[in-house]
């Protein structure tokens, strides 16, 4: 199994995002866009990106949903996340065990991921229209990034 962009890797990122938004749920579209935001935060006026900005990386969004669904099933089976239905459709949230599990992860990458998840969930996402931003990313029509004035790691 290739660990890059596997359900395991995307599952860890999704769990970090769900833990950061806990107890507020996120739907699949929000999770896919937030995952993109934590990986490519530098392109979105945030902290430096975790992954390099390669041509065509916005195409990841289209392929990510299927693997993200698989990743969420892994988290649900492990008791780290759950799925609920609300007036908007299916939403996912971390269980009480989810944030506790994230807290025991000590890799430097996970710490940088957590910092970007905090930025994405609390600073970038509240002002973001998920559908419009996803369409703009796929069409390559997002504005040029401006310098990030927060902490650089």
C-alpha cells in the first residue's frame, strides 16, 4: 500500500481537522476543502504550506473525496469519529476519543498539521463559501496570495 494520499494518511489529517472543529461537525465537502487548505495554506494567504505547490495540485480535490470517504470509514470503525444526519445531509464529527488520540501524536509533521488545522478551521473557513471556493480552486481563479502575518514554522 502506498502511504501517500492513502486512507490512513488522509484519515489522520481528517481526524486532526475534526478534532480542531470538535464538537462542531463537518460535511464531506468542508473536510475535502479544509484538507486542501492545510496542505496548501501558503496558497490561501495562510502559514507556509505543508506540501509543495506543484502545477495541477488543485486536481487533488476531485480525487480526494473517494479516499476521504474511505478514510472516514476507518476513523468510524476505530471509534475516533462518527457520522450523523442533519438538515444539510451527512456530517462527521470527532468522538470524545478523537481529540485525545490526536493529542498523543508527537511527530513534528503532526504538530505543523495541527497548527494549520487551527488556522484553517478558525481563521480561514468561517469566511469561506465551500462551493464557490472549491469551484475557484478547480478553475484556477483564486486571487494571488498575500503575505501571512502569523507565526512561521
